[in-house]
């Protein structure tokens, strides 16, 4: 390879290296971000209310990426009340939806199968569910103050918790037979 062809090759590589980011920037310059509070979520659309009170609807496709609290998620995981940013290109389906908010509180109802220091296992229609407990878990009896021992195996309970987090409360609806 001659010196002249080496210089020409270097120049071509430099031009391509500078042109690629410029092309990517020009392609993404049409993308816009809209922010607001999620009003509704459907299988193919999301609706936001902006700070000025206007409502905007965005279509969603299979290619739309969804993130909830920074983690990959499904569109069904987003709930009304979450704060969201939708990245889109005009009337085309959304490219990215980033939502932030607390996961919903789940009320699991069933009969206590086991109660340990760190967890409660209840039998439900969907099968056994084990929910972690911690020092902040409140035990109730029919909505009023209650004790941990009232949630012994055989008792009918409602456990309020967030997915994968310790229970907020265990409400004993019916005591276990002695």
C-alpha cells in the first residue's frame, strides 16, 4: 500500500466516522417527548394529562419499549396516576414510554398455611403464596388492632403487600379453629 492510498483511506474513514453520528442525530431530531400523568392505559394506547390540563393519546406498538421505575416492564404494569414520558415521532406509535410511580398495593386473601418469623404462606385460588414479613408489618383482627398469634394456620386473612416487598398489614377475618 502506498502512502497516498493510506492517506486516502484515512480520509474516507474520518469522513464516515463524522457522518454516522450526524445521520443518527438528524434521524432522532424528529422525536419529541411528552410528559404528564397517566390517565388511562389500554392494550394499544396510553393517555397522559399534561401540566396545562390538556390530554394527549399515544398509540403503542409491539416495538414500543416500556420502562417502569427504570426497569423493563410491560404496558400493563403502568397504572393511572403514574408520571410518564412518552417519546414519539408525531402520529407514529410511541418509541419509548418511561413511567415512574409506586407499584400497586396487592390484597391477597386466603387461609394461612404457615406463619414463620419472616413470612406468611396463604392458600389462595391461584395456589400458595408466600409473602415476606418484617418489623413494620401490622397485624389486625377484623380491621381493629390485632396480634401475630391470631394469624396462625387455618385463619382466613387478607394480606396487603407490594410485589416482592414485605407485607404492610395482615388482617385476620376469621380465626382458626382450635
